[in-house]
């Protein structure tokens, strides 16, 4: 109660309390729940007023993830966003050509299973694997059908 009267003069606060030291008064203050009179002004509708009940701007967008990214990018300094994008592109370039271990193991099993006379065919099972770039092009399949 005396904080409102004495503000941040802890000497006066502890003199008023009488039975506590300045450190004990400060410790008690730190343990109190934080109250913000502007947020608790129910007559004015709080700090946001009628906007407190409105949805966030990107909640009705077609793609909420991209809308959120656009919103976050708009509140970040452009140099920070550019640095983050550059770092993401470098990392993507590093991992783009990596083949997942499980897929690689499955391919090795297909190759080993298709061995004939001890010779390995490294392209065995690639069409069934679904790995991008291993499917025959449409033009190639059309040419084979014509012949």
C-alpha cells in the first residue's frame, strides 16, 4: 500500500512498515503479482479496447503459415531478415543433395537382391524407389512405346 505513496523510496517504505528492513520490503515487493492498471481497466475495455476481441490479422488468410511468415518478416529489420534468409539458403543447399539413410539402405538391399552372377546393377530398383530424377521421362516412355 505504501508503494503507491512513496513510489521507489524504499527507506520511507521500510520506515512506514517499521518491522521490516529495506531488503525484506524489496523482497516482498518482488514476490507480489504484477498488476497493470491499464490492462485491468474494465470500463475502457483494457489496453486494447474493442480490439481485444478481434482476431489476429492473418488468421483468415488462405495460407496461415505464409501469412505468419509475412507478418513476422514485416516486423523484423530487413537486414536481419536478409541474413536469416541467406543462412537458411546456405543450409538448404548443404542438405539438398543428401539422401536419407533409410532410403539409401533400402536401395542397397534392392541392389544386393538383384545381383546376377556376382555383378551389381546400381540402377536396380530405382524406378520403384520414387526418388526424384529416377523416373523415366515421359518422352522416353513414349518413344519406347512407339518402337
